[in-house]
C-alpha cells in the first residue's frame, strides 16, 4: 500500500473513530441520567429513549464519511485500490477532520444537553420534547455541518484517480 492510500485511510479511520468515541461518551452521559430517572419512574421510558440515543447519530456520520472514502478508493471493488499520491492522501485526511472533530465534540455536548432534558422531563414530562429534544437537536446541527463539509470536500474538492 502506498503512503497516499495510507493517509486517506487514516482520515477515514479518524472520522469513524472520533465521532464514534463522542457518541459513546454522549450516550453514556445521557444514559446515566435516564437510568436514574427510570429507577423511580419507569413509565417515562419512551420519553427518555430518544434523548439517550440522540448523541449516537454522530457516530453514524463519522461512519458515513469513512465509508464514502472507502468507496472513492474502490476499497470494496474487484479492481483493487488505485495508487494515490501523498498530496491527495493528505487532502482526504484533512477532508475527514471536520466530521471527526465536530462529531466528537457535538456528541459529548449533546449528551450533556440530553441529560439535562432527561432530568427536566422527570419533573415536567410535558416539556420532554419541547425543550429536551429540541435543544439537543440544536447541538446536532453542528455535527451535520461537519459532515456536509467533509462530504463536499470528498465529493467535489478532490480529484480522485480512476480505478
């Protein structure tokens, strides 16, 4: 494997890894709050569930970016991975950083917002969607923007070699 392909795969790995770590941390934060509430009020499971799983979406965004890199590299094709210049490898790595960092940070902070929403919904269940979910989705916007920047660069900003 040449250095260009290795750099591109490092970028793909960072996108999936960092966004996945953020999602795991965010779900953990929200999950701890939900289990505390559910130990006293198990009937609120449905309200808690959406706020616990919301920080997990960033992990999917990182996976999507990594998968897109592997598709562009013909990673799964019969013809094999084409050679990639080191310059293009660095471009791919840099293109993966927006979702890597946005996914990491937004998932952690979304987990904290969801934990607050869960605690609020324990006392005011009518506010679970109005404030808990809506505020959490506001944090999600920045992960989506990171994914869009990554996708735009990968799809339009890099001249990929043909397999």
